C-alpha cells in the first residue's frame, strides 16, 4: 500500500493499484473563507494543493473511488462535489449517504459496518469530534479501516483520543494508523481532534503500529503546528514509528 497526503485530511491511498481518494478538500487557498466560532480572520484553507489545476484534473481521472468520513467542508468541499464524476464510487458511512446522493452522486457504497470491494475489506470505525456541547455540535464522525489480505490501515478521521479508539485498535489490529493532529479548537471548548498528547497515547497503545500524522497547517483553528508536534514525537522517543506527513509527500506503508 502507498499513501500520499494532498492537504489537511485529503489522502490518496493506493492498494495494489486501486486508488482511493479520502476526504477530498479540493478548493483553492482561501476558498472556504473564515473558520466559524473562532476569532481568526484567516481564510481557509490556508494552503493550496501541492499541484496545479491541470495536474489535479489528471489525478482525479485516475481515481477508482472516493471515501468520505464526514461532511465538514475541510473533508468534503463544494469543489470536490463539482469536480468529481457523479458516477465515481463513493464509500461512506450510512449516516451521510443520503446527503451525498442529494448532491447528484449515483454510485454510493454505504458502509454500515463492513463491506467487500475489489478484494478490499472496508470497515467503519467510531470517532468523537470533541467533548461536551462542542462535540455534540460537531455531529457524528467516522473513520475507516482498509484491509487486504494481511495488510491494514486505519484512518481514524476527525477524533480525539478516547476509549473507543483503543477498542478500534484492538478490533482491527492495524499495522498503520493515520490520525488527524493539530489540536483544532474553537473559541470555546476543548480540542476537537488529536493533540500531541493524544498522538503519543495512540503510539503507546499500539506499539507495533506505525502512526502517520495529518491535518496540519491547512485550517486556521489548529493550535499545534508541524514543528511542535514533531518536537513532541522526538521528545517521547517515537521518531522511528511516528511520522508527520508533508503536503504532497508519498510513502510506502510498512507491513
């Protein structure tokens, strides 16, 4: 399996030649506008994709399916809806399938728990997008586990560390875990995605897994940047199995 970070949570996962685009945010820098419930005047996303419009168009032609964890605009934006072919397979939890269908997509593969597609086992996982009132407002979020034969990758999605993440790791035993870092926080409430402390907890709970950190420096409510998180990884002696991905970076997942 190969993994490429495009930007934020947008990933290209290649499983034996099958390309799955995860959580596409395809708009230009600034196209989303200001982040609500923050004091920031910055326009999101804060960065462009690591390739131009022509390259993006060519890359989208090679996509075999799209996987969407939830509908927040930094994971499924209006430009993704516009650019993606309406017959492309969309893999998504059942809770958002009707919304995606209403946007004109006709080939939706709903995952209630698990499905088989092209010899790939795809499972949904639980997530908690914050705590208290903020967590409730953020709504239901999910992650995915993609498994083929004895190889598996767990995309945790927008979630903090909590007991159910440990249960998902126990259930699926993934060799690779992809987490959303950055400690995104609104003007009130606690972080809604993983802090560096949460990332360390993932590593400690899954000592045999390689952990990959995404969702950094692309949206304005993130409080921890790449340098800070990399420092925490080094400080905790995790540099050999916890990695921060740069936009555009492609890696071969270890198994």
